[in-house]
């Protein structure tokens, strides 16, 4: 085995440590299985809180009756028709955004990459909003958002190419510029839209889970993306170290890149069509996962998915209860929480 391969394999098998340069000491991280179990428990508690708390408070016994007895009309309607689909959709959308953020950061080797910053969310929003304005609905809007996300991703990588290649910094800057252009396009479409639908479109653009009634497709997509990400976690570890090392170790770099492009676009489009543009979930949760579990993507991906889903569920719970009966856009709350949290993480890991 070549020396580089032996070194890389040894690195991936060694215990993950936080190193503190001043004292030359190491602190062992908690066991990954314990942390993943703790994050799963927190997600279940957030789901329980989303079912219990609302404009009408329910006890655990009433929730159980609502789940098991269709004759309990009020509890059955509140739990199965309103709160449970919305909470599960929030978890799925948060997980999809977190997974897309992990993939983009591994691809670009840049911790600032995420669907919102790279303009992918903006491109999907422009296409979906244009489809709504011309009278399309249902799967046609979903297809439009997917096409918009794929076209935006292709545009970013095409514009960032220089002399037949691109650098992560150039790609990130191009994504920021394209995101600004998408924001201008959204403003123009809103100005051209019908005034009677303006408030609803604005809420959708800022993130809204009010109409999230079908969580099953999102959960299936999240499960498929999570499984694929964990299986390809070792390849992502190698890719994050650089293209030359990845090619030297036999990783199909071009095919893996294209897969990440398409997968991150599809994950982002699925979340945008259901809940609009929600920022900072895909940016913050990978950082938290790395802080807890180290650099191995086989551990980062499930942790980020759990963190993203839990964060969005709690943000949506706060959005619909803080000023009830009025609701806040959930995207505004994720930004309010994500901005200071990201600044704290940057300061802690400077």
C-alpha cells in the first residue's frame, strides 16, 4: 500500500481528538454512538413538544387518544391532521437542508458553503415563484423548483470555471453573486404578482410550514439521502482533503462531484417547494456536528441531519406559538438563532 494511503487509512481509524496548541494536550471526544443516541432523544422530545404545545394545549393522554381513536374528533384533528404532519415536515426539511450543507462543504472544502449562500435556494425559489405566477400548481411547481436549483448550480460552476478548472474560493464568491441576482429576481416577480397573493408569497419565501401536510415523501427522500451519504462517507473524507489525494487513492472525483451537485440541488429543491427559503440550517448544523464528532463524514451526516431537523422543529414551534394566533415566518427565526450561533462557533474555532 502506498505511504499516502497508509497514512490516510490510519488517520480515519484513529480516535478523533480536539487539539489545543497552547498546552499540547488532547481531549477525547465522547463516543459517537452515545452522542447520536442523545441527539435522537432530543429530536423525539422536540417532536413531543410540537404535539403538546399550540393554541389548544393537549395532555399526553389526549395525544394518545388522538393517535389511536378516530372518534376523538378534536384531538384526532389537531394531532393527525395539523401538528404531526407539520412537525414531521419540519424535521424532514431541516434534515434535507443540513445534509445539503454537509455535501456542499465537503465538495468545496469551505465551511461557508450551504444552499442558501451558494444561491441554490434562491434559484429554486425564483423558478417555483415564476411557476406560481403563471398559474401552475402541484407537481409542476416542484418540477420547476428542481429545474431552477439544477440550473443555478450549473450556472455557478460554469461562471466559476477559469482555465478549465475552478477553486473553492472562486466558486463560493460566484455563488454569493448568483444568490444576490436570484434575490433581485424574486423581488421583481413579487412586484409583478397579484396584490391579493403577495402576503402568502412573502411568507412562503421567508419560510412557512403552514401548508406542509404531506411529510412522507420528504421523509423517504431524507432517508435515502442519509443512507447514501453514510455509505459514501469515506469518499467524502478523502475528497475533503483535496482532489489530488482523492484521485491518488482511486476515488472517482468527477463522478462524485457530479453526484454531489445533483443531490444537493434535489435536496434543496424539495425543501424550497414545501417551505420556501430557510437559511442558516445548512450552514450551522455541519459546524455543530464537527464540533461534537470530529471530521468523519460517516458521523457528521447523521448528526447534522438530527440537529437540522430538531432545530427547524423547535423554530417552527416558536414561530406558531410566540405571538399566537399570529404566526411568524420560520426562516426569520432560524436566521435570528443561526447568525449569533455561527459567530460563536467562528470565535470558538478561529
